């Protein structure tokens, strides 16, 4: 057993129940914010609405003050890959593609999820990138079962993204979670089949591929958080939290409204 495998927490039925509740609230937060993603709204207003919604449901927004992060959600627009900081100066415009990343702490359990949103009508390129990114995430999720490996997940994501002539960001990865926000294992979104940590029932982790329309290279801005594509190409991301079950997986962060890939219709 590798050093990472020894650090992985294996959860019981009570853990699954805790994660179902936390994951559902995280997904409900994204459902709630969906009609507010419109031209002219600021990302700070979206942050305030999500913050108030989470607090009203007796939970805590995990990103707020996490390692100094100043807001309750991440808002990543167009060429921002991840960890965009909501701002009163950042208004959304028609044609923007936006990722909102939410993590709640409910009764000590972390529900972590993100979705892409369109502001008005998207470009053909943005729509295709978003659809491929969602499908890549789901292909990674669908290989999860006891005995599969993290390399199987990465390969499923990478091969589909690259077949569609997009690139997979290497600088960020999925992660274990539960009562801790980030823990082992690290879940890479690229890899070779049969390699890496072998999955066991009771493991909890996120799968959250970041896919770029251009090259895979990214850089961090001076704020120390915001990651952007080096070539300013569009980037997209989706994220689910899930657990390994006896015969497959359980997604904790499914939308109660059934919303998966935009456009979302009530």
C-alpha cells in the first residue's frame, strides 16, 4: 500500500448519510443561484446571495477565509480556470461562460460541487467546450467502482477531452473530502489505465476536470488565487462529490432539479 493510500479515510454508512445531506445542500445552492446569473449582475452579488442561502440553511460556506480566500464561492469567467474571486467590479456580460464553485459544511461534512452557466446566449465554441467538459467529468465518474484505479478515471477524462481537440489542465486536481475539505487522494484528470491508487468502498472524493479550448498552461494572478489560461483561451469546469459504493459510485451533489449541463430550464 502506498503512502497516499494509507492516508485515505474509509467511511461508513454514517459518512454516506452525512455527505448526502451536505452534497444536496451544495447542489441546492447552485440550483438557487441559477436564475440570478444574468447580464449586468456582479459576481459579488452572486457571492452574497449564495452566502446568505447557505447560512439560512444552517451551514457554513467552506471557502470563506480558507487559507485566506476572501469570499464564500468561486466565480470563474471565460478564461479563468478556477478560484476566481467574486468582485463588485466584475459584471457579467451576454456571451460570458461562468463557473460557480460552492462548498458547504453541514453538520461537519463538506459538500463540494461546481457547474458552468451561460450568461445569455453562448458562442458556439463556448457551448461545445462546456458540453465536452461535462461529458468528460461523467465519463470519469462512470468508471468508479471498487478495484478501478485513479488512472482509469484520469484516462477516461483525458482521452475524451483530447479526442475533441481540447486540453486538460494539469495544475489542479480533484481531492478526497468528508469531514476535511481537502485530503487524500489527489484525483488527476489525466492518466494511464490501471495505474495509481486502487479504489475501495467507502472512499469519498471529487472529480472536477478543468478543460481548456487552447493550451493546457495556466498562471496564477497577483491575488494569489485566480488561475487563468496562459493563452487567454476559454476554460470550463464541472465538479461532483462522490463516494465509492460496493458496486460502483454514489454522486452526492446531483441537482435536485435535475440540472446538469446548461442551458438550465425549470
